[in-house]
C-alpha cells in the first residue's frame, strides 16, 4: 500500500468511528476539532479528538474497533493498546 492509499485508509477508519456517533454530537468541541484536524490532514490529532469525546460519552464497540484500526495503521501502538482494552471490556 502506498502512502496515499494508507492515508485514505486511515481517514476511512476515522470516518467509521465518527459515523457510529449520533449527528447531535456535531456541536461538541471534540467533534468540531476532529473535523478541523481532518481537514488539515492531522490524522493523529483527529484520532485523539474522537478519543476525547468517547472518554466522556458512551460509544459502541464499533467506535473503538475503528479507532484501533486507524491507530495500528499510524503505528500508534500505545493508542491501539488503549483501544483494544476498551473493546475487550
């Protein structure tokens, strides 16, 4: 997979995580930041923003699975391990 394909795949994973959240969260600060970071290709920061939201609100396992997938592709092993623990609980 080339760099462009990897980037698109990570963006897709982050979008999967965002899509399981209700539309009503669009005004939440962390979700606004997620969109801003995504627009600037700051994928790790976008991932962190989604995690911040989820640390304050209940989210389904599919959310954590999508974040874990993105973190693994970005070689963020600490992030991926945190998300894996959330999936297992």
